[in-house]
């Protein structure tokens, strides 16, 4: 069996990224450790499990927020689109569109703190 556990996510600053993912998206801070060499490892992800994001300093500013070349790279699935959408709006998350209904579910594209697009999606009932 194979599982994808974590993926690297480039950020400008660990603390601003933690604030976005934890406060605005509702993720859990799974790990925040600094080793003896001073390297900080930060992992955030959905509180109920699944793959996490290893928040890594991007180095060159021009790559942060462009990890997928302007395409949606991450699909955040919820079982209550309306509640999650409202919570994210209240936290200041910018949505590029109004929610729309597709064959694969209710979806809306939003931006992370660097302007990279994500999908918020609720699959259809019974899917």
C-alpha cells in the first residue's frame, strides 16, 4: 500500500503561512520544531488526517505562489461547502468566483496568501 503523507509547500515566512492555514483554512498545526542546526520544520494539514503541507521557505521570491504555474494545484474537500465557504470568507480568504455546481460537486476557486488558486469542493452526496 502507498500513501502520500506530506508535500512541500513554498512560503515566504513560516509564521504568516501558519496563520493563513490554521486561522483562515482551519488546518491543524501538526509540527513546528527547530533542530539544533536552526532549521525549522513546520507541517500543517486537515485536523482529521490526510496529507499535510511541509511549509518550506521558498528562497527565491518569484517561485512562491507559482508552484503550479498559475493552475489549481490543491483541492480542499469539505462535507459542508456552505459552512466552510462562509468561515473562509469571514477569515478574509479571497474567492475568485461564486460557488458553482458541477457534476463532480459544489466548487469555488479561492486564493491562498500568495495568490495561488485552490479549489474548495464538496462532492455530490453519495459520491
